[in-house]
């Protein structure tokens, strides 16, 4: 399924990169920009980023479930990952609202 129409990136390509990044360091925080950078791409309209965040969270949960990471470590990591993405989402909304008010 096509996730990013600006760069023609599918969900499978995104999942593959996320797994590669997790293989390098399974506890790193992965953000859409890091995924796109690994693919030598960059966000243009960034409208796909919320979907990429959902794919990052789902793929990371599946990755740790398959590797039998300890439950406490996974819960702590997933909590930090979701909080990080939620804070970024809120900051992005605030930025858009400020730009809208300024216009
Ligand atoms: S849809 Fe992905 S950058 Fe525009």
C-alpha cells in the first residue's frame, strides 16, 4: 500500500527500514525523518507522517514481540515512543495553528 505519495514509498518499504534500524539498536527512538533519511528521501508535504508514526509503533511492537524482549523493557520503551510521537504531533498542530493565525 502506498503511504507516501510524494516519494512513492510503500508500507512494506517503511517496515523494512524500521526493522533494519531496530536491528542496529532495538531501543532507539525512531521518527519518520529518520526512516526517510535511511531511504535517502525526505518529507515534502509531510502529510504521510502520522501514518508513518502508526507504522513505526506497530512494527516496533511486533519486532519486540518476536524477539521476546522482557515485558518491562518493552512497556517502558513503547510508552516513551508513544509519548515522544504524541508530543511531536501536538507541537506540529500548534505550529500549524500559529501559522494559520499569522496568515
Ligand atoms: S505524502 Fe509523504 S511527504 Fe508528502
